[in-house]
């Protein structure tokens, strides 16, 4: 049977051609009408979903700096460890990312109350930051001290307790220090993806003059924390510890990591979650910072030969 539009009848051929082109146009017009009908606000279904994406790392905004409006005053960047999709350690309902934020906020408030020191938080809410972003915030702000706050946990030794203060080294002072560093560094690995490889964070320990100055200052501050905390904070080790923490690897900012205690230990968990324990942590650390800056002052970056920032 011959197709209708190929019919030899000259009267029927124009009608066939018209139908051939009109049918797709009619279908297309109907699609537009349905789209307009159901995508209009308040009509049909809202099938378009907006998702707020995290800013690209290179253009991540900087947190506000609080305290004196005097750029010559020292600046401390306080880092509440973990956050967002990375909860950190946890025990009996106490989650590390929540605890560290409370401790960081308490320290900020204590420093602002005492005056004389400017303060910024790497995070002030429950958000995820790659390890490299944390130290990068301190570098971009030109911080004079970077403090990363954490709480340890162990599932094998419930008796383990006490705080520890760490500075950077390529090898830990003990097997425990290496273990803790490995756990904290693994925060960049989420769902099997090494997020740390997506950053420009320092990947090896630099031994130039600028870092030597930073390491020396960090060690002095760590010793002051231990001194000021005597009798107020139970320390696991009575000396400064060192380990290869990624978050401490900014070569030009003195940096310490404060493991405030073991949340897997009942006494430590009770202390850290209490207002009294958080106040003691804030007062001890703030006092250590005051003494440190009274002795050393802000870091004079131009005084370090070959320093590049």
C-alpha cells in the first residue's frame, strides 16, 4: 500500500505535507505549555531543586577577626577540630566535633574578655573543613599563633586520660603520638576519597629559617600551657609532645595541637563537657597566650631572612 503523502493524487499531497510538518510543531507546542504550567511558582510541582555548594577552596572566604581594631596586636586563630561530615571521636553521646567547637568558643570569649589579642575561629558552626584549609586560614590572616583543639579517644584502654600539647615534627615522640597524628590526619579521607590531595596544603616538613622560628615559638607556647595548666588541667604528659600532624604544617605560623583529654574516659569526658572544665581550659590557654605574647610579641615576618609569604 502506497503511503498517504506519496499518493499520486495531486489534491491529497499538500494536505499530507501539511500534516507531516504540523504534527511535530503541535507536539513541541504542547511540551512548552506543560512546562510553563507546571514550572510556574505556586502551580503544579516545584521540580527544580537548588543546592548550596561549598565554595571552591581557592576562593574560600576568611572568618571575621574579633578584638582590638589594631593590626599591630597579635592575632590568634583557633581551630575547632573536625566538623560537618567528620564527627571525630565519640563516646556515650559526646561527639568530638561538638566539644571542640564549645572549647574554641570558650577560648575566644575569654581572650576577648581579657583584651589585647585579636581572635578568629576557623569555624563557628558545624561545617567541614579540609585539614589544609584550616592552616591556610591562619596563613592568609597572618596569624601569630594557630591552636587546633581536639579530644582523643581509645577503644582499648578506658583508663587512658589527660591532656597533651603537640607541636610539629617529622616523627612523633612516641608510638601513641604517631597513632594520634594518623587518626587526626585521616580526617581528610571521607568515604574513601583523600580530600587532602585536592588542596595546596604543605605536604612535607620544611626546614628553612622561617619554619625554625615558628617551631621554636610553638614549643615555647606549649611549655607555657603546661606551666599555666598545672593543678587545673590533668596532663597525660608533663612535657611538650611532637608528631607529624598535617594541620600543624604551616611553615610560617607557630602552631600547636591541644588534645584536651580522652572523651572515652569517664572523668575526662565529665570534665570537658562541664562549664567548669571548659572555663579552666579557656583560662589556662588564654593566660599562656598572654604570657607568650608579653615575652615574644607578634611574629615579625620581615625579620626572617628569605621569608616568603
